[in-house]
C-alpha cells in the first residue's frame, strides 16, 4: 500500500531522518521495520493479557470448583 497520508510528530520525523542517515537506510525501510517490531510486541502483549484473563476465569481452588455439587 502506498501514498496513504499520516502525520509524524516533529521529534519522530527528526529521528527518522537522523537514523536514516546514520544507518544508511531509506525512511520507508525504517518505518516498516519499526512497525513490524511494534506489531510483534503488541501481539505478544495481547496474548499475555488473554492468557491472564483466561487464567483468572479458570483458576478455582478445589472448594470453589466443587461448591454446590452434590454427589
């Protein structure tokens, strides 16, 4: 996808230009690499949160699990 409009803060734009020069990479490459890293981290956080929520719903002790069950 190309030519979508988005806005960068002046700090991010300056850092992008500086690192492009330092790393000898074009700005598109840096942005794509940064987004890939962001999405990996965001997915990891979501998976961890889902696991925590699942554990919170299923971590019953013995008495809580069997409460009210008549045998």
